C-alpha cells in the first residue's frame, strides 16, 4: 500500500510527499482506510509509529472532500482534536499545519498556559477548520461561548486513557454534550 492508493486529495498528497512520508506505517495502513470510509477508529500503537499522522491525514482529507458551501462563522471548527497536555496539543497543531500546508484549511490550538484572551479573540474573529485543544482550556472556551461545536465532523481523542487518568472525565463529558 502507498498513500497515493488511498484516493487522498492531491493537495494533501503533496504535503505528505513534502514531509517525506513514502509508505504508510502499520498503524496508518490499518486505520486510515477504515477512517476514510467514515467508520470510527480506535488505534493503539507505540509512540513514534505514526498515529498522529493517521488521524490528521483522515481529518484533512475529509474536510477537503467536503467543503462548506454555506456561510461559516468564527468559533465553529469542523474538526476537534483533544490531547491531555499542552506540549502534545502544540505538537499536533504543528503536524496538522505541515499536512495542511498546501490547502486553505486553518489550524489553531487552545491550550492552558497560553494567553486566554488572544485565543478567544482568534476564535471570535477567524474561521478555524481544525482545533487542537487540551480539555481544561477547551471547556473554558465552551463555557464562555467563544466556541461552538455543532458543526463538528470529527472528534479525535488523542491519548484518551491519559486524559482519564489525569482527571479530565468531567471536561470530556462537557465536550461530549456539545458535540452533534
């Protein structure tokens, strides 16, 4: 299998090639084809095996294949990726920007330890396609109304087990209540 055989968007394939990915890793080979058909996927693999790229490729491809043809509003992402730590969320944001480089998709993160007001201002003034967030900061933005999840196409929980171990169950429940 190779990435070209997956019927991915040409702009996404261009980004994949630019990053230097040649063939899917085992976790990517096992998950991407299923996720591309719209199925829910649960993937478990060691760090460094390509899990992040697997879900980002799926999310980006789907958003490109299903453009919005109605008026969009700021603060309404189309995909939400939740990660347990600021460092992981920021790494996912960086990876998403690299894979979305040859597209018009907008990526942003909202994480604790960063300026809340700047995040809120961006959410209120810019269209965001992919939002990467930590649970606590995400629920802060939901409570303040700077973020709406009713148009979400994707919800990715990266390291869900770690989020539960870290005590984020209530925050995740608050997110689930907002997701269609």
